[in-house]
C-alpha cells in the first residue's frame, strides 16, 4: 500500500433512484476524496443509472439482475484503487468516513476489513417502521464495536490485496452473502467494526415488506449463518431468547380471547411478552432515550413481529434444507473447497 492509498468506492445499485443522489453527494463530500467512484448497476429498471451518470463516476451496467454479490464483484473488476470501499446505494456517509476507514487500515496492517455502523437517524424519515428499523440497527451495531469475525459490506473498506487473496463474493447467495464472506475473510485477516465510519441508512418503511424481508433472510440462518453467529464476538441483531419469547407470545396470543372465562389462560402470552421485553433491556433504554417512552409501544410491536418472522423463516429454511440438500450452501462448499 502506498503512502497515500487510492480509494475506489464501489456502489452496487438496483432501483435505488430514491436514495442514490443522496448517496453520491455524501461520497463526493468526503474529507478524503475518492480516487474513483464505480456505480455497479444490477439491471435497474428505474432512473438510478441516469442519476449516477450525472455525477463524475463510472457506471457499470449488468445485462441481467444477478444480486448484490454479482454487482459488487463487477464493481471491483472495473476499479483500480488500492483500497476498496463498498457502500450500499441506500446509504449516505458521514463526511469523514473514508478518511477514518483508511486511517484505521493503515494503523493496523493485520486488519483485512473495517466496516461502520448505522446512524441513529434515518436517511429519509418515513415514520414508525423506519424509525424502528434504524434505531434497532444502530443499537446492535454500536454494541458490537470492536474486533469481530463478522463483516458487513454496506459501508466497509478493505485493501484490494486482501480481496484478491480471499476471492470474490459468492454470487449464488442473494442473502447472507456477508456472513459467508466473513467466514473466508476472518480465517486470514482481522475485522474491525468501528463507530468512526458512520452512514445514514434508508430502511424499509412499510410493515409487510419489512416483515417479508426478515422472513426471507432468516431462511438461511440454519444452513450456515447460525453457526457463524455462534462464534465468539460475532455480530447478532437479535437474541435467541427474544426470538423464542416472541414465538411463544404470538403462538399463545389467541388464549387471551378465552381469558375472561379462565384467567389462567392469559399467563402464557403475558409471560412470553414479559420475557421478550426483558430480553434486551439496553435496547429499550436506548429507544426511550432517543424517542421517548411513548415510542416503546410501537417499537416493541414491530420488534415482536420481526422476531416471529425470524423464527418462522428459520423453520422454513430448515424444512427447505431437508428437501433441497444444496439450499443455502455456499458455492465453495458445494465444490469441496475450504473457506
């Protein structure tokens, strides 16, 4: 790495017209200017490629939609910087993010990746669900700051030499690709989650699409993501106790209808709810400090539904794994290669 390393910002993009302008403005306002900005468009059908073309960046367009892993790999192939900074198109960086990431990599040659946290305020304020997702995402990432075997590439920097050594993202994975890459990366290099790299994120703001996304992603928990999250220091968004308590609460909630006739029937759902609320007291304190006591009720309601979807999605993924032996199995394992 040279004295002043060049930085290539890689932005995978798929139909991100809503946020890409804000994303690019944040990149071009950095205290450390990027050597180049590559927008890797994954066959978008909206105006986001046109938005990118209005900025001094390189636009790489795919002929068909291949997923975020394919888009990141294509962006890397089109870039030339000594440091790769991966940034999702629905995020906007704090002005010193690139400078801080490069400094941290230079201070510790043993690091293979530095990635950042989500700001506690949304990029675009769209109401309760948006705030729930943003506050939760900020809290669990901020709690995990430090050395970790987990890397998330929504806002992450790594030397090109490390990427070349570890290899490209697994294009067979459209979800949990970060976890699979983390396994390969952490086997050879250190990973640092830092609060010196901060990005505001535009989270999903509609309840049903948000729950559907959680269900889809949770299907890969059992095939390989759960094993990674069980490693010491690995990042986890939700506790196993909270997921179990949420499922108990939802599964026994119909008993409340009969509770006026037999009050004891109210015990299971109320007990489940109490355990769920107590499973992460630090999260509730943080939410109360940020949004006030009144926001705890809608926050807990959203959080409960999300944890139920995680449980149901994990169960569905387990069932799919029984039928499809290669479901959720990374490409390297299918071909008998070690990570």
